[in-house]
C-alpha cells in the first residue's frame, strides 16, 4: 500500500459524458501528479500540482482539467469523453515538487468509455 | 519534445537467466528513476540515479547511468519468477517533477 488513494476504482461511462477522478496523496506529500496509461501509449504524464499550484504540464488535452485543493487532494476532470479516453489513470504523489523525490503511485482508476 | 526510448519492449527468459533493459533519452537528463509495475498493479519506485556514470545495486538488480546522462540500464542477474512485471525508466530534465517515462520492458520468467 503506497498511501495514495484513488476513487473510484472503476468507472464506466458513455461518450460525451464528464467524469471526475479523485486522488488523496500520502500524508505529508505536497505534490500530486496525474498519468494516463493505455496499452499503446505507456505511461503518459498529464499534469503536476505542487501545494495547490500547477507546476508542470504534459500532453493534457484541453477537455481535461485538474486542480489541487487546500487539503492537498486532487481531482482530474475529463469532459466530452471519447472512446480513446478509455485507460487507466494513475495519481502519484511526492514529498516536494522538484523531481528529485520518488513518486508513490495510487492503485489507479480504470475508465471505460462506451 | 523530450523522448525516452526503452528496449526491448518484451523479454521472455528462463528462470535463472539474466535480463537487461536499456533506456535512451533524446536530451541530457537531470536524473533517472526506475519503476516496476507488476501485472494488475501500479508502478513502484525502485531507484534514482543522479550522477554521471553512477552504478547502484539492489541485491540482484544493477542500475547504471551513462556518462553523458542520456542513457541508463537495469540488469537483473539470475531472474526469479518474482521478477515478472514491466520495468519503466523515467527521466527528468527540468526542475519540475515532470518525468518522461519510457515505454517499459515487460519481463516474463518461465519457471
């Protein structure tokens, strides 16, 4: 158990819909990262937050957005869902945000868009 | 943009054989991290390399960071069935936490 929690574990929804994925980092970790993992794309970095502020951005689609709240939990919002958004979404956390620290991954949310 | 390539994509070995996965970056890296993901699981941090030419060992696992800080390798000696999983390298080239992951090498070990 990494100490990072993600909800829900599974999500099945239809194209065009909007979903919210939630992540609680390890106690004491200030930085949260979101990744998308699909069979053909590997682990793709989406976005990083550090202490409530956006710190780094990857190839995150405009239909996706995220935020980190004062209690440090984070949410990833996916809208206008397409079939290709079906993937495993991981949240990870680290103590600080400079990339010198190991990242602890949560169990992931498996999203299926039908 | 920055790319991290990892080979091979898959490797099947007999238990007891050695295994190596290689990671190459298109740019010089500040550091490189290695993660292992068991089937159905999430990535778990193994190690971080920071210095040019650095070599670190964890029991049967040996990690190397190239002199130019653009490549890295993970070598497993005498594989065991517990080594099964996908091994990812992840490179950082800025001062944020952004990591670029390689595609991973999936290791299968036949008992």
